[in-house]
């Protein structure tokens, strides 16, 4: 990795505060709205037994999931451990016939997150929002949004009664409605977004509303799913895949997830945007990937969490930017073989 530009480092340092300010009202409002729906908490999640207690795969939704045919390879290898998916990878799993043991959802966005479970109001929600069509990792959805969305609704409804959804109190109402419509088993928790001992702690305010347990998310649902597997399920070997935390070198900067947010942040200054991306060379393959300040912040947070993780952790993504002293980069099949 090259030396980070000063502008990049400064922006990384601001992201946590920017996120808390941006989501503050949504977090509190959603926690209050979700209170009547909270029948079970993560304390009630059934612990895995047998082979499923020995290892877990945490499936994020990075581009490598599709590029490297990860889901098909899990099935071909006849993996017998626990599968923890995130909301963004759920329907991809179900389309392959891989039913996760647990599904995590976290983000409070009022219109985008429900899409992962099939959105009855997709046309309205995408009318003035090109987020997915601009950079959707699911190419089939990008090409045929209406048809794929209808299929996703049917898939989630079909498998819903078999799904254990570990749902943050921050989830928007339309996500909760879809989970209930699909008859998913829902287990609630609070995101640990700051120090609960601080006088103005947002985490403490959430707890005062619902008394739910909280855990550190690392700022994103993929890291939250890892923490859940390692600390709540207490699984000793955890592999993560689809955890790119960056982009393949050929992807245009304009198609990255935060490009237009960065452009807005810098007042339309395209020269400033050039300082907002940095390269990594993935050690397992030598391939170059690049990342932006948000993904870099996620990476930094996750590497810090890994320092204290009670499990052995393996990156099975086979690409991206996630590597360090506390995580081994291995091929997916090598992790499955143990």
C-alpha cells in the first residue's frame, strides 16, 4: 500500500462522527418504532451444535462473491459448518439453494435496505435514486430490476420460516414488515455506536428505549456478522468471504459506492476525488485492489476487532484489501477442509 494522502487520512478520521450524526435521528426513531415487534433478543438465539459449532462462514456481499463463484463452491465442498449471511448476500445464497443459519441486518436506510429482502415498493424507492443501478454488485438485478425483485420476494417468502434474522433495532420499518410477512424468526439487538459510559451516548439512549444487548459492529453489517459469529455463537474457527472492503482495479471510480457522496463532500472538486482512493496488493494472489475512505475505515475497525477476537479468523475472499497479522488469507476450500 502506498502512503496515504493527507486528505484521505483526514477524511477517514471523520467518518465515525459523520456516520453518527447522519444516522442519529434514524437510529432513535427506528428503535422506538420497532419496540412493539421485539419478542426475542440475541440472548435467545439457539447455539449451533455438532459440526455447526466447529466453524462458521460469514458471507458478505463484495464483488468477489460473484466473480469467484463462492456460493457454488461452498455447496460443492459440502460445507457442514454454520453459515452466517448478511442482508446483501441473502438472496444470492437462496438462489443457489444455500440457506443461511443466520442473517444479519443493520443499516437504517429507509428505502434501500428492504431491497435485500424483496421490495414491494421498488419502483417508488428507485425513482430518484440510482444507487443500485449505478454500482449494483448483483449484475442480474442491475439488468432486470423488476423481474429480479419479484423473484427475490418469492424466495424470501419461501425460505422465510427457516431464517433466523439477527435484526438491529436500527432496521427501518419496511424491512421489519418484510421479515414478518415472510415469517422469519427475528432476534433483536442494539448496535454499539459509541461509548455507553459517555454522558450523551447514543448507545445508552438506545438501551434506555429497548433494553436490548449491544455489540460492536465495526461500522458495517459484514463486520457485525463476524462479531456475532465469534462472540455470540462462540465459534472457534471463522472464515469470511465476500469481504472485499474495496474494488477490483478495473472498476471505474464513478461506479464505487461512495463516489458521489465524496464528490458532494468536496463541493464537486474532481481533483480532490483523486486523493480518495488508495491501492492494496492482496498477498495471496498479488492482485491489486483499491479502496476508498469508507471501506478503509471499515477495514481499520475490523482489524482492531480481530486483535481481540476469541476465534481463529480466515479471509476466504481470495481478493480485496483485508489482510493483517490476526487474519490468515486462504482459499475457500482450504478453510473448509480445516
